C-alpha cells in the first residue's frame, strides 16, 4: 500500500541526523519533505514553528506530519496558531520531549527552554487525527506524562514498550513500525 499524502518530517532540536529513523524513513518515501534546519535562533520555539509553517505552505494537498522529540512540541504549537492554512491528514508524534520537566545532562535546561518559548506545553485537542508513540523508558518523557499529553491532545496512544528516546543512541536506526503508523493515518 502506498502513501498518498505528502509526509513532512519534523525533526527535534538536533535536526538532521544521518542514521536517525526519520532520515532513513525520508530516504525510502516518494512524497516526502523535511523541515529545513535553522540558520539562526536554533533554540527559539517560534522560529521552529515558523520553519514548519513555511515547509507546509510549500506542499499542495494532504499532509501527514511525522514528528520526533521536540518536533512534537513544534507540531502542537503550530496547530494552535496556523492549522487552518493546510489540510493535515494526521500526525505521528513519536516520543515527545517533555519540555516542562528537567532533561538529562547534555540537553537544554528547563529555564533555557522557557526563555526560548517552549513552555507551557499546549493542552488543547489537536484539530487533526494523531498517534502519540510513547516509550516506557524515555529519559525525556515519562510514560505517564506521554499518556496525559495523548489524552489532552486527543491522540491515540501507541505503547512502544521500552525503546528509550527512539533515536540512534537507543539503537534506532530504522524503525519499521513508523511506516505502518503513517499508513494508518493515511487511510
């Protein structure tokens, strides 16, 4: 079964990582785009949301958003401000970064994220179907928080088990389930 909608990849704060599942997924799809990396204001939430909006304005027809980590927060922020501009068929929200709680060492501090507009996390239902894929041992978002976000956003929760933050540091590379979840949204 082919995917009829255009898939827009929304990376997290680390942007393009060659061995990341989003990068590998994009290489295997026909109708796919990726939100371009920022040249300036790399930590600014508003700049990230504007980059997402620019990417969407360049796509004709229905779109499926495929977001990871802080990319999930970009999608949620965008949906509250700009959603009427583009027909979103659905969103795969993979292992969201809980920006309201402290991250492990090596990630931005909560105060830094607040200063750059990431807080608070919007809690209203998204205006399009979404699947929130959550890990039971994600160091950036406790499973219970992911469950609460899924409920707040009206997202269907996909329990991934223990997959960490679903990135190369946790062994992902390829993530075959992503294609199945995108197909569910594309129906």
